[in-house]
């Protein structure tokens, strides 16, 4: 068998496989696919606070003047931020960085108030 005949045979096998795969795919029975996306809310997990926040969002500019919305936003902050405590009580005490006891000279450019060094 020469190379030309082998190439033709390979192309014929490839075409036969492609036609078979296409026929199998076309005959496949596809049932309705059920997906739980945003278009189908799960009623079992209904959250009254979430519903109230959506209502307040729909109010637009009237939301900040509605007392129910103000309560809902406060409840939402409490739910995610925890109990209301001043920030100083939540943070640990910060310790200042240690300072060197004596002044050390570091390599680098001379300070502006020191006289320039003479070079020879």
C-alpha cells in the first residue's frame, strides 16, 4: 500500500465515523431539562427579610424614607456585621513600632543639613 492509498482510506474511515456520530446524535431523545435558575425561585427557602429588601429596592428613591425599609436594612446589617460594637472594641490594641535607641548611619545620600564630604 502506498501513501496515497493510505490517505484515502484514512479519509474514508474519518467520514464514516463522522456520519455515524451525527446519526446517533440526531436520533437521541431529549427530554425537558429542569434547571433551578433565577427564573424559578425556590419557595421552600423563602426569607421574609430578603423579600422586604427586594420591595425596598423596587421603591427606588422612596426607600430611604420608608420606616419598614430602614428596619430591614438595619436587620440586614446586624445579620452580616454582627452585634453593634464600637470599632475600637473589636480591634486589638495596636503597639507602636520600636524605635532605635541611638541614631545609626545608613549608607545612602547625605542629609541636607550635613556638609558635603570632600573627595580627592
